[in-house]
């Protein structure tokens, strides 16, 4: 890796830290200078001993004392009452220091900053006036002061500059690159819209570039896999469509032959056998349509596409018409009730016809021989309701909520007839859900199942079972 | 095949091509059934031998005169040459596809109704067939019985003339305008509710009518006694019509009642 992001961050941090440390040292030095002044003050005061006091009192007009020649430190005595010095060469007494001076006999104040370029200290002595106040003055070490000021300002400026530089040169570009990574990560694997984030043809790069290359490679791999899956899914769909198509013609031939034979056989055993074969043919026919539709639904196909205006009266009439032959062979009375007027809905005709056919075919195929199936299409204020009722074995109430789930068949149903996987009702449920219809199952009394499909939001469903039960009790069934 | 199921509605499909509907309304196709007593002639254009044989056999048994063409070119030629009542057309045919046949015949006058029978069941195929003039689309696999029902539905298109306002069966005559009912020529007394119920039923022969529908149209607002009320009114109507005529008013399991004047 040519450029290391970690190295650059460490370098920038070191530079900023160095300048920051210098600035901190300057500040500390200035603060510690004041502390130093406070510490040397008692030592300086000790230099004004009894001999110095006597000398001052003896000739106050000429008294002064040199303490630290290197910095020009010299002391003069003052009268604490008049704040004047007897020695005419003495500088004026610093009023600000005197004002801060306490009343204690050895009180002192010191100014180590020397705002006017000179530093000063004032302290009380044990001598009597005019020698009871002493002011020491000395030169400020200007070069040091300037140097420290320049260094301090430079260090602070450099620290600020280094911080800003780091912000603009490293942090903000980093943020921008990380945002690009985030934006790219969102579209990883998409067929369009992904933009490569790693620099092209650059062998070097930092950790983010490396991460970008990983992301780009992941995108390519996922996109290729997705394409492969799409291709495989499309191939599977085409394959299923071909199988379904190829099966329909022989199934037609089979159905026609069975239909012909079943119409002309008198022996009950043969007739029953042909009826079973007819039922299987119907099952296979439904399976070819269901497999194709299931494959399309699984691949994300939306039944709300390719919609057209469809008259449900015609659709349900066709479905019941197709089911009549098997119903008659099974001696099931299949009845249809339709409204006077067309029931027009916007839907995908093929998907809806198969979804509704699954319900009717199930009722006819799994109903009791010599039973009844009633298909009622009615309109109501919010749309339509289609009810398919039968007096067959029905479904235990505990299993009703699971009807329509993929591959669900009740144990009782499997025991009665092992054929069927529940695919038909699952497709019906999915198509209804996708196009906004409601599907409900209810048990009928004394036996049977009612499947109700309604358009629009689910409303209060009539208890058709109770009504049919009442019919049975009233003895009007014939 | 000796029996066919009743057809609930003669209007089979709303996808019927408007162009085709105009053709049928304006130009009379060369129809063998224009000759009184002649069996309807059906051309089957199907290349699969098993399906074709079964279909031809089933249609002949149902009383049709059937001709078979096993490729699209022959089928199109026979449509133009022969006097036909209905054409059953497969889509995937040798020589000329079903779509090409439809396209060829689309602008020809006096073309008989074309019913498509196909294993191609996608919506696009159906819509294209209707756009090219097919009157119906029967997806494979199908039953011969279903095909027969569809042919008959197209042969007996609804009459444009207003329906008769008198309904007669057995020895009963219901005059819907005069609101009178006679049995064997003698008027019988029905209450207003009974007459409304009977009139509603006899105007929809062969159709199962739910009790709730009968009640809402004949009795007004529904209440909890709807089923019982309808049942008791129908029981009295049957009694007044007599056993022979009452058989035409059948109870339908799970639905309500059906008026079937041809019931034994």
C-alpha cells in the first residue's frame, strides 16, 4: 500500500501536537514566571536587613540598594505616609502595587509582567519612615519576553493552521470519500446506477481506496450473480412455460378421450375409474396453469400489471362451465348465481381467472360425491363478493387460518386424498392479496366450507354457514 | 355426447372484437344453418391428430357437421371457400399460424365467427387474437362439452328484438305487463309479493337466484326473516301453480331458486 492513511493521520497529529506543546510550554512559562516572582520575593525582602535599614535612616536622601545588577534591580525607600522617597533619584512609587499592599509588617506585592517594560515589587519594612516602604524595580528581559510572545503566538497559530490544514486536507476529503462509499454501498449489486468508487489504474491508495476496491469487486460479483439468477429464473420460467404449453395439447387429447369414454360406459367400476382419471386430468390441467403462475409470482411478477377491464360474470361463467363436466361425473350439483349486470373489474384476466378457478376446482374435486357446490357472485355497495360453498368434508376450524398458506393441507385432507399440495389456494391467496381483494374461509354447518372473495377492504362477512344451516334445518333442500 | 349443460348467459366474453361484432351485424356470413334444418357446419383447424380426432368426433356427436384442416393455409382457404357457421382455430399451426390466418381473414367480408383454441394462454396472446377478430378464446386443455357450449352460444346470439313480456310453460302463462297468471287458462290469485317473486324468477330462466336477491327485489328491505319469508312465499306459489308447473321452480342448494321451464 503506497499511501497509508494511518501514517498521514499520525503525521498530522504529531505536527499539530508539536505546535500545541510549544504553545502550552509558553503559556506554562508565563504562568510559572508569576509563581517564581512570588517565591523570590521573601528572599529579596531579607536583603533589606538591619544594616540596610540603619543606612537608609541615616541618609535617606542618598539611600538606594542594588540587588541584581544583571537585570538592573535597585531598591529605594519611601515614606508610607506620603508615598514619597527622600532620594530624588527614586522612581515614583507604583500606586497600583501600594493599593494591593496589605497592612502586615512584611507584606509585599510584586508585578512580574511589567506592563510598562519594567517589573516592580513593593514591600513593607520594619524600619520607621521614611524607610518603612521599599520599592524594587528591575528591567524586563525584553528579548526573552518578545521571544516567548512570538513563539507563543506562532505556536498557537501553527497549531490552528495545522488543525485547519488537517481538516481541509485530510478530514473533509475523508468524509467525502466515506460518503461516496456509503452511496455506492446502497447500490451494490444493482444493474444500473452503481458508480465505481476505487480510483482506476492506481496501484497505491489508502485504506479507503482499498475499501472502495473491495466494494467495487463486491458489486461486480453481486451484479453478476444477480444477472445469473435472473437468467436462470427467466430460463426456468421459459422452461416451465414450455412444459406447460407442451402439456396442454396432450392433456387436451387426454381430456377429450376420457370425456368421450366416460359418456359411453355403463359399468359402474369402469365409470368410477374414468371419473377418477377425469379428476386427475383436471388436477393436472390446473397444475400446469398454477406452476406457471406460481413461478411468475415468485419471480416478483406483479399481477397488477397487464390489467384490463374484465367482466367477472364471464370469468366465473367460464370457470363453472369448465367444472361442470367433472361435477356431473362426480354427481355433484354445481350451481352458479350471477347478477343481472356485468361485474367489471380492472385486473389481470389470466391471473384472476386462475385464482378463482382454483377455488371452484377445489370444491368440485374434493367435495363429496353426490354433494353440492354453490358459486354465488353478487355485487354490493363496495364492489363484489364471490362465495363458493360446498357441503363436502370441509376443514377443521383450527386449520381455517392456515388455508391459503403455501403448501398447507390439513391432515384430514391428506388422509382423504394424498394428491395436491395446497398450491392452488396459495396462489389464490397471493393473487387476492396482491390485487387488494380479501379471501376468507369459514366452516359451514353441519359440514362444508365457504370460500369468500371480496373486492376492496374487508367488510363484515356474512355467516353463510349459518344461513345454509338454516336452509338445511328448514327442510327446503331438495 | 348426448347432453350439454345449460348456458347461464349467452354473452360469453366481453373481449369480443368490436370489428367482428360489426361484421356479424352488417354482413351475413355464408352460413349453412341459413338452410332450415341443416346442421351447423364447423371447421376445425388443428394440427394435433389426437386433439383433432377427439374434437371432430365430439362435435359430430353433438350434431355438428365438421370439416378438418390440419394447417393454417388450408384452414384459411376453406374459410373463404366453404359455407361455415363457426371456425375453431388453433394458434400454433404448420404452414400458416393461427394469428396469420386471423390476420388474413380480418378484413374479408362474411367470415364466420372464429373461436381460438390454444395452449398459448398468456394475456398478450388472448388480446392479440381478439384484436385480430376472434370472437372467443378457449385455452387448452378444454372439454369438448365446453367447446360445444361456446359454439352454440355464438350460433344463438341474443336477439335484438325486445323480449316477450309473456312467459309460458306447462299450462301456466304469466303476463308480465298485465301482471296476471293463468293455469290451464284459468286466472289464479297471487299476492303482490308472490307475483313480484314469480315475475323476477321467470324473467331469468335457467339462472340460480339467491334468496337475498329475490327478497331485495321483490320484498323490499331485508330483515332477519328473509329466508323464511321467501321460502314461504315460494311454497305458496308452487302450491297455486300446481305440481306440473311448480317443478319448474327448483330449489338450488346454497343459493336459492331457479326457474327452469324445461325441467321435467
